C-alpha cells in the first residue's frame, strides 16, 4: 500500500492496519517453533510455489506450471498490498538442525521454512464472484489455505485458522465463511469441522454438468468476546519490550553463554 492509499483510510482502519501488520502468533510444535504473521514481500515467491503446487495439477508440464505460478504471484503481489481489506498470513517453521561439528563442538542452527499460507478477505471487492454460493457481502471469508506436503497433519492449518480468527476479532467480524469442494469433504472438510465450521449451503451436485465443481459454503460463528490467541506488538510496545528485554537479556545471555560453554566442554 502506497503512503497516498494509506492516507485515504479512516483512522479506525489505520489502527486496524497497524494491528494486523504487527500481529504474530507463535507456538511450539513437535517440528519446532511455528510463527504466523502477515505475508512479507520476501515471502511472495515461496507462497506462489506453495499455492501453485497445491492447487493446480500441471501434469508435470513445466511451461504450464510457470504460467500458473506467474498468475498466482501477480495475485499475491496485489493482495500483499490489500490489508486491512484482505490479509494473507504465512506460517514459518523455525527448526533446530545439527550442523557440521567444528572443533569437536556439537553445533546447531535454526532453519526457517515457510510451510503454510492462508488468506482472509473482509471486503467483497477483494474476492472473486462465483456463479453460486457467494458468501454475504459483509463477512470474513477464508480462502487459499495450503500447507506443504511434508508438514501436513502437524496442526499447521489449525494454527493458521486460529490466527485468521484473531484477524476477524481485530476486524470486529463474527461470521467466517469458506468454500469447500464436496470432493474434499473427507480431507479438508474434516479439518474445518474439527475447528467448528458447519455447512451453511450446498451446491446442486449436477452443477458438474456446467463444468463447475460443486461446493459447500461453510460457516463458523465466532464468540463475541474472546482473547487473541496470538499477539499484537505495536512499535511503542516493541520498544518497551526491547528495553525490558535488554535489562533481563544481559542475565539471560550470561546464562545462555554458560550453558553453551558447559555443553561444549562436556562434548570435548
Ligand atoms: C487441508 C490442509 C490445509 C490441512 O492442513 P494440515 O496442516 O495438515 O491440518 P492440521 O494438521 O491442522 O489438521 C487438523 C485435523 O484436521 C483433520 N485433517 C486435516 N487434514 C486431513 C486429511 N487430509 N484427511 C483427514 N483429516 C484431515 C484431522 O482431524 C487433523 O487432526 P489429526 O491430524 O490429529 O487427525 C492440507 O492438507 C492442504 O494443504 N491440503 C491441500 C489444499 C486444501 O485442500 N486446502 C483447503 C481448501 S478448502
């Protein structure tokens, strides 16, 4: 979003934008620390790869895959500038992996891997119009949810949905909708049911004859008052936390250094 576009937002929307951009959701998982936040510019290529490989069967034809990916990248570049009207969230896994042993010391390093993406739209103007089952004009609408193959069934999508519900909370939306293809009922459908979505409307199955994939319009009603599951650290709070952290950190750093030294000497 350009500074000119930002100026056009009402004060309320500007506050919401600030909260969204400073939002983060962190959780420890078996595979490492999962960090969810608004998609950053540097993440656009990886998100395009993930969505292209998840949603389009390019039948191994590289030229077709490049074409699909390019279109998705253009879409993401546009939606990256859309908050607060639409927000793309990414899930990044921070895992600790062993590194080459150096001087007999066991070293580790943290690897960051973008493993999930999901979008929530708060404005009809940011989403496609469908032939059937359009969600209400004014609602939150979840779409483009994908988790990389190797990280599935580890709770990534469930955490992304929790973060999207936080976005709805910040935006003051109580109803979240999404489309689920009927053929995905026994896979993605189980995920959405588990986190509280219920079928709201269903397509006529013979829609297939018109070349359309029949879907459910799913809906979840969120409770009125609920605390955020992630957190919003506004710049002024971040500064305060950094100052507090700097004081506490000197003790922590000493403890950390002592622990590293102890580990190194026991490995030697
Ligand atoms: C659907 C998808 C987003 C799920 O992501 P995920 O990170 O694996 O989901 P979670 O680990 O949070 O799953 C939570 C629960 O949902 C259910 N679930 C999720 N995926 C499932 C699957 N493929 N089959 C059956 N149940 C599934 C399970 O109950 C699971 O809990 P469990 O693993 O303890 O049994 C992922 O498989 C994906 O990207 N699929 C392709 C794209 C897609 O279908 N997107 C949704 C479009 S509507």
